[in-house]
C-alpha cells in the first residue's frame, strides 16, 4: 500500500483528539499537574445537576477555534473593488456557458446558501450532475476546492466550471469572443487588467475576487469567541464540549472553518437515483473516463471514487474533502452526494459509526450518544450559522455589434 503523508496527518488528527481532551481536562482542573488527567468516554454531564462546566472563549481559542481573518488572494491576483465588481457581473452572467442559460449563480444561489438546495446538482442541459453543489461561502480560505480537492485556487475552479461538460460546457475562446461583443465588459477588463482582452483567465480571476467577498457574518459562535458568553445557549455549550471531547468531531472539524482540509472515507450511502438514473450514469461514467481511471474501475465502480480520481491510489477510493461546518443552517442537504437532508440525519450517521467502505476512516466509530446529547450537538452546530449572505442580482450589460 503506498505510503502517503496524508495518512500521517490522519494519525495526527487522532492524536489531536486525545490532546484536546487532555488540554480541556487540565484547564478545567485549574492546571494542577500533580496527577495525570483522566480521559473517559462518559457522556457530558447535564447542567441540570450542577456538574457541567462549559468551555470558555479562551479555551476555545486554545483548542484552535478562531474567527475568520483577512482573505489573502494569490500574489498574481490582488484584490481590487473594480475587479470584484466585474467578477460579480460575470458570476451572474449566463453568457459564460455554452447555451447562454447557465451562470455560476445557477448552481451557487445566494438565497440557497450559495448552493442549489439539491442533493445532486442539475448539470448542463441534456445531462445531470453527479455530486452535491458545495457552497462558495468562505471558499477563498480553502487551499483545495471541490469534493476531491482537484482545484487549488478559486480562479482555477472557475475555469473548470466554465469548461466542464456537465457544468457550463463553454470553450474559453468563445468566452473571450462573447465578452468582446459587450462594450461595457471591454472597458471594465481594460480598466482592471489592461488593454488587449478580455481574456478567459482574467475572467476567472475576476470571479475569484468576487467570491473572496462571500464570507460568513455574525455567527453566534463568533460572538461567543469575542466574549459574549450568552451567544451560546446552555444546550449549545454542552454540544460544543461534546464536539471537542467524547464525540470526537473536532478531530476532523477544527480551526476557523471547522475543517482539517483533509480527506476521509465515511461510507456515506449512495443515493438511489445515482445508480438508477441512466442520464446520471452517463455523467458518472463520462467523469471516470475523462479523469483517466483504469478500464476495470470504469466498468465496475458503483460509487463516486472521490480523491482516487485525482491520485489513482487505491486507498483514496471513497475519500472526500472535509467540508467546513460554518453556515450549515443555510447549506442543506449534506455530504458529497447530498445523502442527508437534515443535520439530525448527519448526527445519527456519525453516532452509528458511519457507513460501509473498504477505506473507512479509522477515526470513525460508534458514539452511543443519548437523545439529549444529539440535541446539544445540533444546537452547537446551528450556532455556526450567521446572517444570510445575500447579493443582489446585477443588471447585465448588453451585446452590441462592434464596428
């Protein structure tokens, strides 16, 4: 089996869980190190019996949870307001697709938490997509994008979406020609990128600049981190402590975005229409072929290979990027294939120890949560959702024949 540094990271993640529990135990004991902290898997005590001690904002930061900081775009694509405004227009413009009917905003709708609200996305005309549409909220912070991590930058992801046969199905040269027949765009590209365009790569850079402005705001957990203890209900506080200790969620969901930015196999169940809808099967087999899998995998695969499509390493089959947990209240359904409609279903799935997979992550095991503990976890997860991030759909500039 190939040795991958990623599995070292997984081992470290398991270690982090133990360290997290130990740190909390030491902090809550007042730092007395005369005896080693005792780590048990007993349920978090209820505040009703007076034994529950919530975590403080300071302790949360010690454990690595923090506020979002400033977005840093690549050096070759610095942010400007003019570039972002151009990107906003392009994000909503369907003329960047082959049939002039699909824009970035068709799948990433502001009113749907910048997703589309579907289990599996609808795809380009004549096809249907094979994965759930991830939100683009906070996407500028991710070092890897898409469920299999194949895109390493926002502008590269935008290019892939525009060119993708089951996304926008557009030829880059056609993008440039259409934009050059829109005088307002020509002027904006000249002002932002210099004369000579518009160019396809510059269009993707502008879209990336706009996406970098789509950020979480006013989440109760952030207010808690800033010192407002009342921002979290008692149930959410119990849920946060469960999240970081006995439930083990923070082994993979940690940091400012509540993700380790790594890949894990969970054995998420396959939606029924993934394998029974002929059009979706066409999309799936096309993706397998286009991404260069072996003939055997092309013919025998019955589920999304995930990271395997990027690495072609057997132990990566069924591994997917850990999604951030911020804005969960706006971004249902959940998982790479939209298998779960509610957070309650997600919690039940993890409580049962995940699903079946030859590469099931070793961090996954049955939790044995009580109904109260599940409710507390749910309350905490909802505290990660802030105000809706709404952007008004712009009026798009018209075509004009250039004389």
